[in-house]
C-alpha cells in the first residue's frame, strides 16, 4: 500500500524485505521521554503510519511515499558514528520488517530501542520496547508481554480508563507511564499528577526534549 507510486519494483521488493526503509530523518539528541530520558541516543525516524492519531506531532511521517527508500547499510553506518543507543521510531516502524536493520545494528554492538504503537507484528531484535498503544488501532496481543515500558498518552480523562485497560495486558515488570499530550499539557499535567499519587504503580513521563528545545 505504500511507496507504489514512487519507486521501481526492485526497490519496492527491497523495502518489503526490510533492506531499504522510507527514512524520514535521523538525528543525534537526548532521549526526552520514558525510562531512558536524559540519555544520549541516535534516532531513526521511519516514514509510514496508518494509526492516525489526531494529535500526532509528526503527521508528516504518515505518508511513506514522501520519504526516500534508503539502504539500511547507510542508516546503520550513520548510527554507528554517533551513539551506542539507537532509537527506532516513526511513523509506525513496525509497518516494515525491522529484522535486517536491527540485525545490522546488533552486529555493531549497538543497543536497539523501539517506540511503537504495537499495531503490527513485532519484528527485529530489541533491547528495549516502549509500547505506546493507541485507541484507533490497538496493539497485537503478542507484543504486550514483551514491552519493557508502557507509555499512554493522556489527551482527555477517558485516557486514564484506557491506560488501566492496557496496563492489565503487560507483564508485571513493565514500567507504566502516563504522558500528557503536548497541546493540552497545562490542563492534563495536574490531573496526571493527582492520578499517579493515587495510583503509584504509574509514573509521570514528560516530553523533556521540548522543554529543553532540542529535537
């Protein structure tokens, strides 16, 4: 469904095999969210997502056709230059086969992290899985017990109910985070703080990179 109007059949086959990926951007920065916040990391943002969250702050990642298919060898080489920790994000990275990319990264002794809605089958080799489920398209059942952290974005009060439903599906060791959606943070942060104080199994996650004014 993706890329069919912009690439040759040979390139499309490589994309389907995970040997090329629609690369939106790659950059070295500080992880701003969740368990690894404050950690230097190299981010690889892959285009393509049909989950369609109305509040998504990277809607330009949705259409994979606007992002050039890039050989994973180039992506791996760039990543290896900057950091030991590599974060694969999107878009929805599991739209594509992550096996070849993560195998190449692990061959370089790099730590592989993924940020995913879990809407598609998990592929790849991961040291850390951040599962951020969305109501529009729920995670596939098999990813829940594999998640290291569950990050639920809180846009309205009902998201607390959704968060508890999702928390019942992950392992006991999974770290639970509530993160305010950026555009409503002033309204939702006090509610999240109160909720975490009443339900201390949860932790607060903030998009600290935005407060620091970094990517």
